[in-house]
């Protein structure tokens, strides 16, 4: 193997590695964007769940409007 062939192979390997790194950088950026979106969705869902829990708690502490065992009007 000549020195030029070895150099050509090394340059080809270097080019391949640079392409892989560029591809991986792009994938990492896409995944980062997805994670950011999911974190925002999770925060929104947690807030909605907190509000629902508060409403359920408020419903359980409010008195009922009328007697529970009221006789129907047709009796």
C-alpha cells in the first residue's frame, strides 16, 4: 500500500466520521426539541390535574342543596 493510498483512506474515514457527527448533531437537536415540547405538555397536564383535584376537593366540602333522602313529589 502506498503512502497516497493510506492518505486517501484516512481522508475518506475522516469524511465519513464528519458526516456521522453532523447527522448525530442533527438528531440530538431534534430530540432536544421534542423533549422541550413534551416538558411543556407535562407542565400543562399537571396544572390541569391540580385544578381538577381542587374542584373535586371543593365539591366534597360544599353542603348539598337539599336533603339526601327527600321523598319524591308523587307520594
